[in-house]
C-alpha cells in the first residue's frame, strides 16, 4: 500500500505545489488589505447594513463583517477556503481511482500482488495527504498573515476553523470518490454530483436561517454543520464535526463494498 | 492437475445490460511449459478471457484456476506468479521508463534487480525519456519489461509484439523460449498469425464467445492445406489438377502453377507422374490461410 501512496503523491507533486502557491496567493491578497479596510470599518458596516439579511447570509454568518473575526470569517473561512479546498478534494476524489480506471493504468496496478482493498485505501490515504498538505499550508499561512496585518484572532481558533474547513472539503471529496468507485457514473458525474452536493448544500444551509422550511433538508448537507464565525470565536459545538467524520467513513465503506468485486471499466 | 498452469471450466461472462454471453462456457487446460495461442476475430471474447483470468472482471458462471489457485478468491497470490501485458498498453505518460519500472518494482519487488537492467539492455529500451515522448514500439518494450521483470511463472500477453521492429520481435521470441525452458507457461492472444505460428505449441480458436476448437501446431500442420509451386515443361494440366479433391489451382507464370491441397497427396502425384515436371517447391504452413479457412468454413455452415 505504501508504494501506492508514495507514487500517487509523487505523480501529483507539481499539482500540490501549485495548489499551495494559489491558496497562499489568495490568503495574501485577502488579508494584506485588512489594515486599510479596518480603518474604514464604520463606514463599510453602514453600507453593509443596507443589504437584506437573506442576501448577507450567502457570504457571511456574522453581522459584524469588519471585526477581526467577521472579516476572517466572511473573506476566508465562510466560503472561500472550504470552496477552494472542496474543489481540490472533489477533483482528487474523482480522479484518484477514476482517472486510473479511465486510462486503464489501474490494470497495471492490479496486475501486481495488491488487493483492491489496499489499492483503494492507498489511493484514499494519498488523497487525504494532498488535502491535508494544501489545507495545512493555507491554515499556517493564514495564521502568519493575521499576525503580520494585526488581525487579532486566536491562533488556536484559526487552526480549528482551518481544520474544519479541511474536514468539510474531505467530506465533499469522498462523495466524488465514492461515486467513481461505484463505477457506473464515471469521473464527470462524480465531479458534477459532488459539486452539486457542495454548492446546493451551501445555498440551502445559508438560506435556512431565513427560510424555515429549508432547515430540515439543509441538515443533509455539510455546510449546515460548518459555522466559521463560531469556530473563530471559540463557540463551535464540536459535536457537529461528527457529521463530517460519519460522511467520510460511510462513503469510504460504500466505496470499498462496491469496488472490491466489481468489473473494471474496459479499455 | 499438478502440471496444469491455467485451467477453466464453464467460464462465462455476460456484461451488465447485454443479453448475450461475451464468453460462453470456456473450458481451458494449459500445461506447464506450454505456449498457448488464443486466436479469434475482434469481439470474439479474447480480451474478456484475459480480463477474467486477471480478475479485472468477475465471471458470470464457471470458474478458473491459475497454478491451482482460484482466479477470484486467490487473485493476489496468483499475481505473484503472473506477468501481464495488455493489448493497448496504457502507461503513465509523465513518468520516465525508469520511474515507471521503479513504481512496478515497489509494488512487486523483482527476484533479481539486475535482471531488470539486463532486460532493458536486451530490448534497447530507453528508460530515461518520458513515456509520452516514446514511440509505440518503445512503449511496448517498457510494457514487456514490466511483464517479465519479476520472472513470472505464467505470462498472460495480449498482442505482445505489436509495434516492435523485427529485431526486437526476435529478441522477444528468444525471451519467451527462455521462459518456457525454465518451466514458464504463456497464454497469448494475438491477431498476428505469423507470430502465433512462430511461438505457440497449441492454438485455441474462439468465436462469438465460444472456444470452437483447439489444435496443436503439429495437428494444424497435418490438417492444413499444403501449397506446392510446380513448374511444368510445357503447359500445366490445369483441368486435371483442379479435378483433384480438395485442390485449388492458380496459374503463377508460364508453365507454373500453385496447387493448394487439403487431404491426400497421392492424387496429385498421380497427375504429376503423367506430365514432365521441371520443379516442385513446398511452401511453409500458412496459419493465416488456415485461420481464414477455418472461419469461412464456419460461416458457410451458418
């Protein structure tokens, strides 16, 4: 199994580096202007108050958009970081096994004495490692940038928010992984359905505080259990994180059950 | 069963969403040290058989064993003894040949590390170039190296010489001989009939998922049409020759005919005895002709 992890990471080395560069660039651009924005926060909050509550909830979960926690939540952790890491996790989830199967290189691997279970486990651990590397880089860089620009949020809370954003991204990635492991849908459908699960869930979860009947369907989706401003202020109920772990475990078990005995796609 | 390398009984496969069997009750028994050729037109079931043996797809019915182990339940153990080459080999284009072989070696450490380099040298494989920059023939060499590098007891090869130049084909045949001399067995699927003729001990003909017949090369040679090029002093007795049962006659020059004869030779020599013959040559067995004859005969029976 170790060679699968090592060589999968080796194959994705340059992609990992560019994802890290991209996310660092995003965090840098977002936070470097914080001192300027902070100096105009009173004026900006006034303008922000004009926006209807329902619309506000699409891009933040706090009423004070320009406080340290409000800014960090709305600009990085509420949507963008989970979205960026989610795109990475979904594309990985759909391609780790899906691309190998589509290109038929999976036959080269399974022609060796390695079980499908180990192949699947090796690929999923490699995917986990990629998301953790990129997620970890973004969390560390965010914490450093916050210090540099004087954005005062406890480092521990930044780490916790980053960890949960990464966990949320992983829960989206395993959905794509499961759909490709099932074999019938294919990579494109894996990406599409996982993206719909992510974005649909985000919209439902965002609107559910204003539209009461959306509260129940919103509970199916991961964004319902992710509250960045609560995380950044240390008020997050970590029992919510069980949802992410449950989704990840359930999708991996379904992937394993489906993949261990099914026909590989032909060349 | 001790000397049986590959065995199958009633092995069948129906793909989901289809109402026909892609492979229909295949019974195979390939001995240790044997090179078995699997011949058939496109879609006959050759690749399905290989993919079943490799446990890439699951049988609908029947069972098969490789070296006495079940292809489904003991697949991992079987792969320790098997070298596999796919028909349209897909490699990792961004890796160099060396990186790719290192990857395969990590998954299945070779018994003798130096052997990999020896093979690369024999096949003049350039391992330092990215696979995407290699020609088809050079990619095929890498494919052969990964199949042979761990010195497997069983080789399952689909179109192994595809893209190789004649020198490399020669090298491949030598390697195959060495493998079988060391007790290895080979299951080879091919469209290249000259290649099959060259390397196989026995051939199975498959069509529409059914194994129609199996024959050793010696049996094929005995039953095959023998072709003679006969030069007469004067006009060839074409009508007499054409009247011989099982004979096909073709003029090939002034005073020269090609006679292709299936069955008894004595009627031919009776005709020749009545005429002045300047020369007679027998051509080598043409498996391609046999292959076409075989399938045409089946077609006409339909």
